[in-house]
């Protein structure tokens, strides 16, 4: 597995998302409920990130959405039973080299709301996005070869931002 690399913001990321969104919309058609969302750090203009496009697709029913796995696989995604209690998680092109993550999730789930709230808060609060970027850069050095530890170490920061975003969106993180 390659190490964790956080790179400067790439202005091509929104176009890469849009290209993939169109492919997903065609392949998953009937399964898509509402918008297909660009989430994660690549969705925040100016924010350094691991160069992986995170895509969240709303579905009406998580269990029934298992029937869409072949359609998702036709786009080159691999399924992994990660956080399967609230989403179906896929990556491409492989588990070790990832350019895209895809989540099928019920739109009303609290995790759906949390992803959107976090993204939107960072987009609207540059000082918080800066603090998050610095945290990610530091953690990428500390946990260079441990993706799970890197992700876990961001948990408290993300949870604090989500809590603030959902309860008082205009108040900056302190």
C-alpha cells in the first residue's frame, strides 16, 4: 500500500467529480434519490487533500440498494464492507490505489447530513478549513503508512465541526 499523501488543492477536482457524477447517474439511474454529492476534502476549494474524489449517492433503502452493486462495479468500483451499518462503500481502481470513493447512503441518515454539514462549513469558514488542512498535513506525516490511524486521528476535529455546523452554522470553530 502506498503512503498517505496530502497534496495542494487541484482545481481539476470539481471537473473530475462532475465527469464521474454523470457516469454514476447513467449507470445507477433508478437507484439515485436526489443529488449525487461531492464530499470530502476535494470538494472544498483551496483545501489540500488526498487526491481522492469522494462521491455520495443517496438511495431510498440501503438494503435494497445491494441490487445496484453490479451497476456500480460496471463503473470500475470495488465493494468493501466498510461502515456497512449505514452505507455501501466502494473505491476505484483498487483498494491500494484509489482515485474515487463512492458511498451509497440513505439521504435521511445522520451520516449523510454530517458529510454535507462538514463540507459546507469548511467551504464557508476558511479559518476552520485552514486548521483542518494543517491537521491533515501533520497527521499524514505521523501516520504516513497507516490510513486507518490517519482517519481515526481526524475524528474529533470532524465531529466538533459537524456539531457546530448542525447547531450553529454561523459560529466559527474555536
